C-alpha cells in the first residue's frame, strides 16, 4: 500500500496561515464603537498604555517591558486596522464560530469562505449537520484537505446533540472534550460566544509571542508550549477578551506574517524583541529542515463509457472515507489484477499524465493507468461503485483524484466543483 492508511496527515496544498476571526465588538467605556469603523475618543486602552501595566487574569499586574500595554496596543490597532467583515464575524452563534474555527485550521481564509457558505446553505443549524450522513459531509468538504476535520466535525455535531441536548457547552474545558477541538479552539469559541476569559494559542499567536518576547526553541516542544501558554494567560486582559483574541489573530495573519513581517505597521514594534534585535527571520525558531520522502502509487481508472469505478478509502488515514481510484498493489499487473478483482473485461490499457501531490510529511507521485473495461455480471464489492463522470462534481473526491478525472478525454463537464 503506497498511500498510507495510518494517522491522518495534512495536505500541504492548503497552506497553513491566516486565521481571521470575528466577534461582536463590545464598546469600551467612553468610546463610540461600531462593529466597523470604530471611532476612538478616550479609551481604557490609552489608560493601560500610559500606565505601562497589563490587566492579567486576576486584574492589574506588573508586566515585563514587552508586555506593558501589549493587549491595549493590540486592541487599539485592531479597532482601526483589523478585519471586521468576514462571513463568520459579527455572530456569537457557537455553531457558526465553531465551523469557521475548524475550517480555518491549516487553511487560508480565501479557501475557506466558499466552503463555509456552502456548509451553512446545506446545514443551517448544528442539528442539520448532525442528522446528515457522514458521506455527505465528506463530499461537501472535498478539496478542503485535512479530512479528519470533517469526520470530527460530524462526530462533534452528533455529540453535542446526544450529550448536550443540542446546545454547545459554554465551559472551555468541556468544549475541549468534544471531537476535533483542542484547547486553543475551545478557548476561542468560549471567548467569542460566551464571553469567557480564555487565552488562545494558535500558530499565528505563537509566532507573534515568540517574536515579541524573543522566545527561542521549537514552539512544538512541551517546554516552549508551556511557557507560551503561561505568557498568553498573563497577557490576557481582564476585559474585552474577544476583541483581544481577534486582534492577535489578525496581527499574525496580516502584519506579523511568517516571511517578511510588516514591522513598520506593527503596534508592537517599539517593544518587540525580534524587531529590535534584527531576529525576525530567526524567531520563531524554525523546525530543522528534513528531506521530504516521496512515495509512489499506481491508480487505475477503470472506465466504461461515461462511468468510472471508484472505491471508498478506509475511514482513517489519508483521504479517509473519501472516494478514490483503486490502487494497484506493488508487483501486480494492471489488466490481470483489475479483471480478477472487479470481474470485468479490460479491452485496452494506456498511461495517463503523472501527478505529484504534496502532503505535509511526504510527496505522492501518482501514476494513473486508464483501463477501458466492460463490466462483468458479478456483484460489486462493498465500497465500490460506478459513477457517471457528470456526477463526480458532487462526489467526495480528494483534489488529486478530481484533477485526474478532470483530465480524462471526453470529460466535458469534468468533476470540477460547481460554481458558488
Ligand atoms: S514588530 Fe515585527 S516581528 Fe515584532 S510582533 Fe510586530 S510584526 Fe512581528
């Protein structure tokens, strides 16, 4: 088996990055604030900046120099320069917030938006998602990558329905017990939807903190992770936590980006350790470079006129639960293996264009073989199905399989996603 069926791994086609959040902005005392275009008069943030103090979890505490006014500066920056109009902003509905949080993991905002809208069109409420078959959820997720997220999304919806009476729990510790939800995502949901006082620590926030405070060491190591969580908790302001968390996400996505951060436009530049010591390229400490292994797979396109044979992948692992082309075992001969396994007659075999797909931990070099077949009379194996090429646009296909089918001669409609 060349396409591993082990633990799910990422799909590097969807680059990790910007996470834009939303929240309804609660006005500061003495401030005229709208959800968009906030106008500041006198603010709590100004007072915090001038006092050189942070607000910490337990109230006002003395902070180290880079930490002084950290939250206040971020909040003030966000009021003027943050994003306030993404589709999942300006709501405290935990279903919508949770859905966007999961979709935004490892995936860019521009990629997420059409998927988010499509999901809400089909599943307007959490109960709709829970009631749907998982195959339909996988089909809607098709192309977004990291498919374990879709399986967990569905499992989480069902858990909320069966164990929480259809209401999303409010306590971040309880939220973190739900399928597919980690500590930072749980805190984010609790902050945005229920006004919890809970710090977040996603990839963007880690990058900002490592740079602003000169924290060295691999962010994934338990020692650095522990330190970052402690720092995140210390910096969390006593009030306006949702705006502050949103501001951190926006800064990491828009200003303190991985390559070439825009330090001149950053509200933290006066105290930032990485900026003042010229180490923005060294922080966060990069992971050691390693050789990306390449794996090979031969996939068979069994075509009978306008139909192709697809089979469901195992529920876990790469492309888990999605439809894929049958994979030729190592050392097998395509015609003989296909005729034996699928009880068909193969009239011709021809090569199709090679395709290389990048996953997080390896590259997969796919050799597709096109087999013209006449199906036999024996029953299909469980999990196998003939699908009309015109129908593949709605099927749960991973992106590389969709590309292979799109390139088939005569596939005029293609398996391309339907337009938004
Ligand atoms: S000053 Fe530059 S490196 Fe420091 S937090 Fe801002 S954008 Fe990031």
